[in-house]
């Protein structure tokens, strides 16, 4: 999407996770997010619920990928341990306790996190909020974007 629009892409996981898989202090993380949304054009990739509402308030368009959890688990498994543009180079992914906990988070996302996203959506009916349930829908949407 960034290539097609020319907008800068900010990957929250890459910006958030610090050495040793530590999270930045809340005030620092919120300040960074305010900086990300202060630009005129941007694409921000990631959940990070603690700063989601401020990003929604600043966004023109919100894309919610409400994809089947089994497909999400498979995707996490498949990409795990591979170099990715959305992740810091200095972190090593291992199939350790944290990995299994993350898979649990992905599995429980529909019950634990989805309602919060839908509540934010309800709170901001003026925002364009697109929900994708399949990868095919995502592909079709991306194909419609004019460079």
C-alpha cells in the first residue's frame, strides 16, 4: 500500500519493541505515536491497542483485518524467525514461551481485542472504517488503489 500511495509506512512492531523484547515506557510510546500521526500522510501498520484510539482519531481511513484465527496462526507460524521489514533486526524470534503466548493472544484476539476495536469504531462513526475478512478481499482492495 505504501508503494502504491507513496505514503510513508510506520510499522508499530518495529518502532515499539526494544532489545530484550521490552516495551517502551507508556509516556514515551504515546509521544512517539503522536509524532507518527502528526504528519499529513502516513500508513501505520499494527495493533497496539494502548495507542489505537489516538491513531483512529487522526486517520482518514482505518483498515481492520478481521481474518480467520486459524489462518492468522498459520501465518504467524510460517513467518516466524524470518527477516521482515516490519520487525526490528536486533530481535531474535524463537519458539519459546513468549512465542506460544503470542499464539494464544492471536487465538484469543476475536474475544479479547476485537470488541475494543469495534467499540472504537462505534465511537467514531465519522471515520471510514473498512473490514476485511479474507485475504482475497485485501487483494481486491489493494488492486483498486491507483498509484
